[in-house]
C-alpha cells in the first residue's frame, strides 16, 4: 500500500521535529555541563615582568595586559653579533648564566616617559636607555623559530653588556610596539596551537607564562636543596586549593574580566638550573634531573622537556592585579 504525499510530508516533518528536539536536548545538556565546569579556581599572588629577556625580573602589584604580553615584558633582547653569529644570535642564561645577575628597573623621566636602567655587581656604573627610543638601526631578529623586528639601543649599553658578560659583540635591541612582532603561527613546531594574529615579543613562544604555587611546593618536596619560583620566570603566579599541576587543565581562563587561552604546557630547559642569586648552574642539573623522572608529557611527541607552568595568550586588553580571582573552564 503506498503513502499519499500528505502522509509522507507529515512523516518527514515529524522525523525532522524529533531530530531537532534531540539536537536541542544534546546542546542544552552540553551547555549545562559547560557552565558547571566554569568555576573560581585560584587567586593571583604574584605578577612579574622581565623587560630584558633572561635578565632579572621586576615584581609588580598590577600589570597592563597587551597583545605581546605585559607592558614592558621581554621587549628587549641581547644579541651576539660577533663574526660567527653575523645574523645576531639571541642570548639567554643558557649560554651566559651571569645574565641572571643583571638587575633591571624602569625609572620615570618626568616628561611622561621612562628609562630602562641596568645594574650588576662589580660594575662601576649602571647604564640606561630611553624606553621610547625612536632612533637606531632596525634589524630582523629570530628567537627560536619566529622572526620579528628590533631597534638597536646604541654603543654605551652594548659596551656595558660586553664588559659585564665578558663577551665581545653583544648588542641590546628593543622589540618596540611600532615594529613587526613575532607571529606565533609561524612557529613550525608549535604554530598549530596558536590563532592568526597571536604575537609575542622576545618570549620563547607565547606572551604569558602562568605557574602555580602548589606545583612548586610539590616539586620542592622532591629536591634536597631549596628552590624558588624565580627559576621558572613566570609572569602570573597563582594560589589554588586544587591539586598540584591542576593549571594544566585550564583551557580557557579569565582574570579581571580578561580572557586568556592556554596554548600549551611549558617545557623547561637548562635555564632552570641557574641559581638566580649567584648566576651559576647547579652541578647536579636540578631541578631538571628530578622533573625528568615524572614531569614528561608522553602524550605529545613535540614536547621533549619536563613540564612546569602553562603558556597563555590574552584575548583581551586591560589590567590585572595581585588578589584577582582566576575563573577557569577546564
């Protein structure tokens, strides 16, 4: 027996309605679960900027969130421009552990601008460069697998750096906001985790690094000598009631109404073995030796170093402060 066109249309309509209701129920349930997984998870207890990559940081009570990181954070970079590194190889404590002893400060000039000052033990004088410097050779610089532009900061600071670090050919360059930034999507190893328009200054990869006090406490309990958060150079330190390393599940978070994306877990290198108070590497290669026994990410073949902290990108602008609550979606 055949069906009339009206009957067929009714059946199709009923079937479509069932599918629509089912889809509505699934979406509603997913949204309910999503809302249930959004919760206050931590409090901001520390904020740090590192104006010169690999030199000492500055503890601040609040920080301005910009596209390339906190304002003034890792906007300057030390390059080795000696003959064997004609392109200009970026320098860190990995090659020059004494960089850990260079103190950096930002001092107002009285005209609304400020100077970046460098000081170090044993140096007769400190040296400064203007933050808003508009002159100087602009050159392309490469930090790992991403390239951007930077402006040379002049001879005086170059000689000062070469003198303290006992290496000829060092230059300080400024990755100013008016110059081309490094695009995260251009990184041929990690670029797939970023979105178009994500940028960084001189950070290894992402513009923000978040670390958890409880994770440090857990790690410190496994190592004989004392270890502080300074070795891990985070921008944002948080305190949470949840378990150590819980920050690795925070895919999206919000601080002071500013949304952040977690783009990857942070693999740690030999820089963590440098004692920030002496500028010397540990003889036993700690904390890396211990971290390699239990902090390897076996689920990602790209990640060949032990994990501590998470790399973030901000999807908004504004200011965050110590005491702010962290809301996370896991």
